[in-house]
C-alpha cells in the first residue's frame, strides 16, 4: 500500500467520527507489515477526558485483533488547515507497540508530511524503561 493510499483511508475515516463538541473529525489508518490496515476515528464524550483519538482507536482495533507487532506506518487526517500530528497521549501509546513507526500527518487536501515516531517523542518512556 502506498503512503497516499493510507492517507486516503485516514481521510475517509473522518466521516465516522463522533465530534459534537469540537466539530473536528479525525481519521487514522494503521498499516501492518503483513498488509492489514486498521482504521479509526475520534469519538468524543461529554466527559472530555473520556474522548478517544482516532490513532488510539486504530491501535486498539489492531491489538484487539491480535496484531501487536509489525506496525509500519500510521496516517492521520484532520479537518484543519494544518497537518494533523498525534497528540502526546497517542504518541506514548503508539511507542508502546511501534517505536520505529512512520507517521504521516495529512491535511484535508491529501498532502502530508512524514516523520518517525522517535522524532515526535524523543527520549520516550517505553517497556525497556521499566528495567
């Protein structure tokens, strides 16, 4: 799957978002080495702390379906004018399973930028940090 195809899946997932508070739909698509793709969208809640980001929705789908390794790329598409990068909580959750993940942050027009997760979360705390 090409980066552009992965970005397109993330863009398409925005239509499933539940965003009555922010009105900012976000979609995500997580690519695994075996070719499987797990998608997600943001799901808001009146208790804002219970809101689930699109990236973590895709991550939880992958883990719940037995895919805990081999994640190669994650595309994230928001609805604002700028590139949509993962929040800190998502960066931490992604690092748990894929510290070398490529992150594709997209704009609504499909243009995107790529960065390594390690660039987005330098000096990360992970399983190896526990000793």
